[in-house]
């Protein structure tokens, strides 16, 4: 079931968001965790749609393309997140293929693999609210032409290259 299609104001979520607001697709298979993160992001002014698995995420992405996807799939671990990332990055629609993606994980061990696969950021759980909101803001504000360079810098720092 896809949750969060209506905004707090009852505004149609398919309308263009005002400046500073972004449509975020939160992919999280933990209903309690998803609701908490959804509320935090909505409180920060974003429109948030929730999908609880890969299939729901793909359907939601096609129906209402997000500006950012935050993937936190515990079941299946990093494999499910990478499967989603691959589906996004290989999408025939260039706008969808360029969607910004943040992975959330309990394990820092997935950090390098996530960056190599093309994520825009990696957030390790547990995290503070300011870490979540700062991460989202940073990813959304990063200029398109700097995304690849930023990913390479992070990878080099992580691998000591």
C-alpha cells in the first residue's frame, strides 16, 4: 500500500511544489520507521510518498516522479536498495534515471558499494534528525554538474585512493 499521497494541506501532490519543496519517495519496509521519517520530511516542507517495497517504489516512481528517493529496505539488505538504484539509473526516461538517491543502512560496510553503484548520499542508522534533514537538503541542493565529481571524491576518501 502506498501511503502519504495527500499533503497536510490537502493539496494535490501532482501539482508542482513551491520553491524549496521537493517530492520525495521514501522506500522503507518498516512501517513505524517510514512514518517517523515521513513526518520529519513533511515537517521540513517536503511532499513525501511512501512505498514499502521495490514493486511499490517502481510503480510510485512511474506515476509521480520524485526529485529524491530515500531507500531504506531492511529486508533483503543492500541488495534490495541496489536493485532499486539499478532500476532508476537504467530507466529509459532520462529525468527518472537522474533521480537523486539516498541509501539508509545499519551498516557502514555497504557505504563504498553504495557510492560505486551511483547513490547520491549514504546515511547510517541510527541518525539524528539534523543528519537526516541535512543530508536531504545537501543532496537536493547539489548542482547536477557536480554529482559525479562529488561521488568520485567520496569514493576516493572511503577507499584511500
